[in-house]
């Protein structure tokens, strides 16, 4: 047994390396695709757009965002089944609700439309697309190798870690993002392969792009412990900005849905609006790292910081609300940088001897806003440090990010991603044990010890049959197997021992009609809720709620035993990961 487990772990580690290398390659292809599309529409240098109009005409910008949006809309409308670009929320859904199963076709098309979105100028980030790419890669490998659910989830996390790490040159943050946001736990068995994949993906990326942080800045130091109230205030302000950001996306999306605009036209309309904003503030186009870099270098005035904050907020909510593909991490970093930079200028002016400088507050704001939006404070803090290569502000970033995350969770829920899923009527915020319970289907726990009578059976036969039922329930079933009702001793009431009226009654007359039923495809969690709500110890299982053909019965004792096994399985997965 021990040798078998070791063999599985070796195979898992090998698969983690393979997925990591492939994930790194996917991240490179994605960034090069962005560069390709931007080179066609605007200019090849895709992260520096602040001087755009030195080489590009205004009509070219409008054409890029508008016509690009039209092309993206047509692709989404024609070839993606649910007519929307997929992202991080769909990966979380796949992990929690769909046994880590993902469509390769949707993954490829989502990556294509997302790279086009960023390349043509939509104000979105690249973390969402690369997360979905990595998850699709991991799910594809797991499916082809016919791996179990636990291993499939681990490979899903490996793919996410590899692509995130490779895309941002952030192996630590990539690992924690996969564990914190996607897998939802830090099991020993999952952590090791996820880290291996993250490192492998980073090696591929560094071999291609070089080992450089996204932002090259000077070092910062906390000037005084008296600054921490200011960092806390910035955390509160970051939470307010994150809440406005998420709710603005919701408002735009709802408005677009209610407008009646065809799906293929929505990104074009949004692209036109973004293009008009970009005529005044070209920094809003794409991921927006040029503006973030300027804020970190303290090269922007407070007026420009506030203007870019408003412009980026509006452009991003329009882009995401109108159906462009992309993520929220990079826009959140930009928004946080603008807020932090402006706050830092005011704080420095108010108490110059106590301030670490606007650049330090810019870093703190980046972590606080991004962490609040994503609902992932740990991985966001690490991501900010790896992007800036500045660890001196660790405590300050942690204070502001935790405060911002707590306030945002209280107002809008766990994260932007869970908010997206809840808009679709999906709940993924249950604990790890509840997730395992959802995996146990009624078909796995139902019994076939059915004691039944036909609707026309005489009362004498009903009493005789009921006495043979070990659990005191009799099912009234017709000749075709259709369920009519149930009979228990309490249902017989005064007829239980009164044989004088037997000639007047049959099973159909004393049965409880329309009893609660379940289907084989439903899960253990549903069974527990129904038994509690209905006060039933035994529930009939039917193949179809219309035909009502009886196929089994679920007993409370079996449900409780399965529940205990599910809890043990959840705890075992958290400690072993396999």
C-alpha cells in the first residue's frame, strides 16, 4: 500500500513538471498573442501606451477598440456555447461543482478572445485568461489519463499555478493563488505538485522573457510606526473603491442585459466608449502597467492620479460589463496604484517627516484594492511583492490588504469571482466538507429493500405487507412501477386495527399521496436537507419526477453513514491531497 502511494506521488510530481512546462509555454503564447494583435491594431509595445498618440492617429484607436470588439463579439456569439468569455470564476466552478471538467474548445476560444480584447485595447487584465488557460490544460491532462477527482483537482491547480507564475514572473504568488483561490485549501498533497508546476512555469517564462520584475522601482522603508493609522485608512478607502468597482461592473452588465443589444454587438459598443475615453487618457488601454509604473516612480500629479483613477474605473467596468474577455487583477492594481499614489501625496504633504513617500503608499494601495477585489489577500500580497521586488513594506501592505478584504467581504461577499457565480445562481462558498458531500450522489447510497403493494390491494394485505417492512414504510406502486404514495402505521390511524371497514378501503385510500421523492442524480447534501425539512427517515427515489417510477429508497441511517464517510474523505484529502 505504501509503495503504491509513493508510486502515485512520483507520477503526480512528473505530471506537475510537465504541466508546469506546458503552462509556461501557454503563458508565453498568450503574451505574444496580445503583442501580435496590438501590433496589428495599435503598436507592438503592448505595456507602454502613455505616449500612444505620438505614433497612432485618434481614429486608429477608435477603430481598434470598436472593430476589435465587433470581431470578439461575433466569435463569442457564434462559437462559445454560453456566449460569454470564460475566466477565473469558471475555474472555481469547475473545481467545486463539475469535478474539474473543462471544455478545451471553450478554453482555446476564451484565450483567443481575451488576447484580442487586451491587444485591441479593452481595459482588462491578463490574469483571468491565463488562469483559465492553465486550468484547461490541467483538466485536459487529467481527463486523458482518466484520473480521479482529487488528482484532477490537483492538476487543475498545477495548471493555474504554472500559467500565473509564468505570466507575472511570480512563482510564490502563482502557487498561493492556485491554492487560495482555485483549490480553496492548502493540503499537503496538493501544495507540493502545485509549487513544482509553478517553479517549472516560471523557469520557462524566465528563459524566454528574462528574470525581471514587472515594475522596477527604488526601495522603500516605513518611516515611522505612526504611519500605520494612515495605512489603515488607506485600507478602508481601498475597500470602498473595490466595492464601487465590483458593483459598477454589475450595473453595467445588468444595463447591457436589459438593453436588448445582441451579444455580438455588445463588445463593439463598449469598445467605442473605451476608445473615446482613451482619446483623453490612453493609459486606460490594455493592462495599464504604464500608469502603474509612473505612479510607483512618483511621476504623476495628484490631479492626474485622480483623473486616471476615474478613467480606468469607467473604462474597465465598461469593458468587462460589455463582454470583453479579461481579468480584474491588473485593473485592480492600476486603481490601487492611483488611489495609493494620491493618498500618499496628501499624507506626505500633511506630515512629511512621518511619511514613507507617495511611492510606498502606491504599493500599499495596489495590494489593498487587488486583494479586496479578488478575495485573496495572501496571494495578492505576495504578487505585489514579486511584481515590485520590494519587501520592505510587508507589514503595511498586510494591514491595508486585510482591512480592505474584510470590509469588502462584508459588503459584496467573498470575492469578485464568487459574486460572478452567485449572479448565475451558483454557491461555491460552502466548506470543503460540503463540497465532498455534493460529490456523493443518491444512486450511491440508495437501497433496494422496497416493500410495495398495488393501489387496489385490500387492507388485510396492506397490514400484512407493512408488518414485513423492517423500516415501517410501505410504497404504493402500480403495475408499471409508478409510485402513487406511501403508507406507514401512523397513516392507517383508526383503520389499523378496525377490520370491519376493510371491504370499503384499499391501499390507495389510506396512502399518503404525493410523498417527497428524490432522484438518483441528486446529492447527499440535498438528501440531508430534505429529510430535515420533511421530517422523513425514508424517502423514495424515482427515475423521473413526471413518470415517478420507483427505483429505490434512501434511509436516514445510510445518509448519516455516507455523511461520516464524506467528512473523513474531506479530512483525508486535506492531509494527503490524493
